[in-house]
C-alpha cells in the first residue's frame, strides 16, 4: 500500500522545474479531501503525509503548518468561484442563464482535482489575523452572485425570491458535492454538474408563469 502512495507522490510530476508547484498541489488536494471528510481540527499533518506515503517533514517543505494549508485551500476555493462567475458573466444572457452557467461551471470545476479545497472552508478555523480578509473576499463574491440573481428578477427570468436565500442555497448545495461524488460511479462530473445547474434553474423559476 505504501508503494502505491509513494508512486502517486512521485509519478504526478512531469519535470524538475514543476516539482515544487505540482507537489504542493498534491498536498492541497489530499488535505482538502481530509478536511472535507474529517474536519480541519480532526485532521493532522501526520495523517495527510501518511496518505501521501511521505514524511511530515516532506509536507513542511511545501507548507509551514496546517493553517497555511487551510488558507491555501481558501484561496483555491475563492479562485474557483470567481472564475466561474467571470465565465458566466462573459457569456451574457438573462440573469437566469448566467446563474445556470455559473452553477454548471462551478459544480464541474469543484469536482476536479483541487475541488475538495473549496468544500472544506471552515471560517471558525481561520487564524484571527486572516479572518477579516477572508470574510471580505467572501462578501465580495456573495455580492456579485446576488447581483446576478437580482438581475434575473429584474428581467423576469427569475422568480421574485430573496437573492440572499437563493445564493446561500446554491452555494450550500454545490459545496457539498465533493463530499459524496465518486468519479468511478455511473455519473460523470459533467452529468452531476448539469443536474445541479438544472435543479438550480427550476428552484429559481418556481412560481414564474410559463
């Protein structure tokens, strides 16, 4: 078993120049999985290292401590959401079409290799010195997505619902995806993402006249 884990650590690096960044992402990916499954406080660097088949000292080569890994996970998560919003906004269309595209892109992205980071965000675990910046970045994202929902209400494509409730429902549903999705099952990441986007569309149009 240890041999398999070691191969995973060694085999995903394509060149010497890329080693540091690639292995840093491998640590993030594994940490995200464990944070999602066990919670931040119940996950140790020893556990992360053990799953990778390396020593804790090796992990320290890429991150100073567990808090730094958590903050990197936050950065990944926010980057994924912001990129999905940018993609949806650039595509244009009604507010509903843009929200549908956001959910599709974000859901599919969050099921990718580093997606688990976005589902493991625990504000209560953030160091006090970093909390204000994290909350502000989250506030800006929420504001953008609420504005997208509000635009859909204004153009008539979305029912007259609370943008705040809609955004919280969408993000709670999508951020739960990496906790249960298994890529070897009968549904692909795209199938699941499309289903979530379509469910969000039905929820947002509930009560509208056909």
